């Protein structure tokens, strides 16, 4: 890291407590109110499949090794993830021993407000029972709410070889889809992810789940693609700082190694802020910057967009000589991103299109880059 330009951190850049705060959801199903009407993600699966571990690692910064001492979840746990306006949803951890499909539960209330359903399958265990439960769950949920996104986490794959991972995913995918076709549910689409809490695969998988709940995703991706094309940047991510979930990225394929580097950069920045930062928060805008030079002539360049949202760019050393243009384009990109999310607050604009200000910022960005 360059000592003279590594951490240009205002002292109030990030809070020292980076955790999301959860609710004890013993009576979550029975006491749901109008305040709960926000995008909801259900995490379901058999007992000991790793549901609670996923939630703790992704949203509460728990070390993967510490999850070995977690007790089995015995009641519904509701976690309100709303520390910033860009990620604002609820996560319900459903215990595997609860048979919520019987008549004592209101399925309309459970699935009606659900944006995504994550079903966790333990890849290191016999998953035939899990597939049976998966079929029953998604069938019920789809009939109640056909708009739900169904995500299958083939979990605990860290103990499997690469060939075994591929074979396990193929087998689970084939069996699950065949059962759906036999049941006449051909419009029900399942997405499969290989995950482990011991690497960044769980964060990437959760990123893809969250992105499907963001109506402005296409607009954000177009913004980042235009920025990459006009700034000499190879890859860029828009990250939620707390969870290291990337809200959006440009149109080029995501390389796992690049994603891991960006996550490590955020960890370094947070650690430095915790040591040298200030706990006070007067609400003033921040403009934090972090630069890390790698030994392969690549540069990781981070700039803060909001208090909980950062832009991380990967570019070559020679491209960084145009830092003035890159910084100017980032400034315009920040304005355009804020304009995108300001659409939520404007009456009659619910489709995620850019307002006039955002389109003007994009025009300026293209012009400045070609100057």
C-alpha cells in the first residue's frame, strides 16, 4: 500500500459498530405488522444445514470457526437488515424442525411478502430428504406467491473436491427440476449456488440474491458499464460496506479472485477506521479514499459513495495516470447513483428509470472521458 496515498480517511467515515441488529423472532409469524412490509428473504432447510451460520457470517461478522458453537435454532429468528437505504430487507431464519406447511400457519402471510426464498442443502450429507423438503416448500410458496425468487444454496462444499462439487450440483439440480416438471410447475425457476462460509462464495451468492430484489439493478449496471468504458477501469463493484455484498457490478464477468481482493480491501479499510476513526457522527458528507497497489501492476481503488456504500475499481497502473479523469467520472457516477435511488421518493416514479439529473450526469461522464 502506498503510505502517502493509502488511506485518505475522514475520521467519521464509518461507524465502529458495523453489525446489523436482529430481533428475537419467537413470535415473528404471529406478530407481523405493517412495519414489516419490506422485501423479505426466507432462509430454510433441514436442521444443521448451516442456515444460522450463513446469516451470522454474512450480516454479523462472526468468524466461520465460531459458528461451530452455535446452538440449533429452535424458533423463527427475524433479522431486520436496514442499516442503510440501499439494502433494506428482512431475513427470516426458519428452523428446520418447524412444519410450517400444516394448517396452523398462515402461508399467505409468510410467503406473500417474501422476495426471495433461500433453501440450504448440506452437500456433505445425504440430501435426498432435503430435496423432498425443498420440493414441498417451493411448491407451496410458488402457489401462494409466484413472484418469489427461489435460490438453492448447495452448502458446505469446502470439504469437496472440484469434481465432486460439480457432480453434486448437477445431481441436485437435475433431481429438483425433474420433480417440479412432474408436478406441472414448469414456470418455477430454481437458481443454484455452491457456497461455503470458509471462503467468499457465500458473499457472492448472497450478492446475487439481493440484486434480484433491487428494482434499479439494470440502471445501476448500465451506469457502472458506462463508467468502466470511459475511465480505463477493468472492473468495478458497488459494495455494501457492512456485509460485503456487492449491490451491482459492470457487464463483464465476475472473477472470484477479483471479488475476494475487493472484500479484503474493505476489511483493511474497516480495520484501519476502527483503530484511527472517530466515534462521533455529525451527519456531514464523507469522501473516503483508499488505494492499494498490487505486485502484478494492478491497483485497487476505493471511494466512498455514501456512509454504507463504496465503489471499488480494479485497474492497471498505467491507467491510473489518468486519475483526474477517473475521479471526475466517479464524482458524476456518485451523483447518478444517488439520483437512481432518489426515484424511490418521487411520486409516480416507481420503475427505476433515471431522472433528468442522472441522465445529464451520464452525458457529462462520457464527454469528460473522451476529452
